[in-house]
């Protein structure tokens, strides 16, 4: 298995729930940030289950502001 294919466990940048890079429906953004499915939808994201992709990405502006303000 290529190292980039390995499952990584991270936390949702908005709510802090544990998410994995494989198996969970997540929205990756930035270098290593993720939104869980629920937060991504709450931020306006639309996920196409059949195509298995985000057809409208969530707005991560507020999440980025939170990450900059410790």
C-alpha cells in the first residue's frame, strides 16, 4: 500500500469529532484539515451519493477563521 493510501484519523475542524480519511464521508480542505459529513452539509456542502463526490463544496471560511484564532 502506498503511504498516501493509508487511513489517517483526524478530527473535524469544526466540531472535533474523529474522522478517518477512508470509510467516512468527509470533506478535506487545506493541507490536512477535514470536515465531517454533518459539518460539511451544515456549511452548505452537497454530496452526490451515486457519484461519491461533493457537487457543491462547503463554505469553510468560518472554519479557517477558527483555526487561525487559538
